C-alpha cells in the first residue's frame, strides 16, 4: 500500500463506494493515477475504508477526488449532512 496518498472514508449505509470511485476514474480515464486505486476495509476502525492510490496523483486532482467522494453527484455524504 502506498502510504503517501490515501483517503480515509467513513462507511455509510447505502453508499456504493466502488461505483463512486469508478465514476471518478471514468472522468479521468486518460490520467495514470486512476488505474491504480484500491479500496481496503480499515482493520483498526471498523467504520472506515481506506482508498489508496498506487500512482500518486498531483495535489489538485487529489483534492478534487476527496471533494467528489464527499460531495459528488447524488451520492456520498451529501445526503448525510
């Protein structure tokens, strides 16, 4: 696991995390970092996922990805806030 760039994301009922990440990867299909995204269930905290990038994205895209997970189109945390 690449420990330089990762996102810790809370598990929420009804969220299809794989689908959300695939949507994001489809938006950036021509950028290398989307080909190496992996999802892990946290072993320490049972209510979290760890989203890891094997290819380190630039900081601007990394920030956009975090925002997309939290506030993207019709999913993620926007229904929880």
